[in-house]
């Protein structure tokens, strides 16, 4: 059963506590609980199911919070931008090529972070995390070799796009979002 109105912030905090009382012991439990609670309170900018397919989202929830998953989620109506699917795929692949290899959650996390990059605020906020430190923890835990390259503590969204640009030998990329970059067609042309 889906409803169209977002949960109250208090109810979302209750959801966070309920999820955390049922954790599986994966290092990403807190991060996923924050994102789900924020999504359900219509905070942040994440699309429905955190940008995952409904089936993948339910697998993620069962992995992190066994037997605590309800199929009764509030849908915001936000979706992944269809015209930026290549960009999302490139971002996810960048992270997956640097994954720690310790948890299946890393695969979902790469897709979630890539989906979060499509919004226009700070990445930690768009993801529905509660601090930038949560995002740094997420990156270090799930994508350690990638995170280790962020030597100057660059904002994570900007850092990810800079990594994509450098992989394509584009060193003038300044936009935190590829859709506004003048070299967008070089990175995400039709033959990519």
C-alpha cells in the first residue's frame, strides 16, 4: 500500500529508530536507515526507492534490516532523470571499480550515490544523510581506493565528477553536475 503524503519528521525519526533496532550488522546500516527515513519524510532529493528498482530496494532493506521490511512506503513521485541515465551509469561504474569488496551493500550504495548526484544540493543532503561526515564514512567504507584519492577533502559530488573528467582526459571540468558541463558530449556521447 502506498500513500502520497510524506511522513512527518517525527514519524521518520521513529522509522530510523525502528530500522536501527533490527539491523543486520552491516557497516552501512546507519547510512541506509538515515536515507530511508529522510526519503520517507520527503527530505533530501532522492527518487523513490533511493533510485533503485523496487525489487533491488526490497533486497537492500532485507539485507540491512531482516524481517523489519514493510512494503508500505510513501512514494514521493521523484524519479531518476531519464536523460541522465548514462551519467548515472558512469558514476556508479566509477564507484564500483573502487569498491571494498566486503559487502553486497556496496553495489546498491554505488547506485544510490550516483542517483543522489543528479540533484543540485550538497550530495550528503541530497542523499538524505544527516551530515557530511556520514557521506565521508560512506565513501571510505564502500569505495576506499576512490576515497583515498580525495586528498584535499574536496566536496564529494565535485570530486566524483572530477574523477570522471580526468578519466576522459578532460581537465577543465568544473561543474559539480555533468549536465551543466560544456564537455558533457565528450563524456556521455551517444556512442558511449
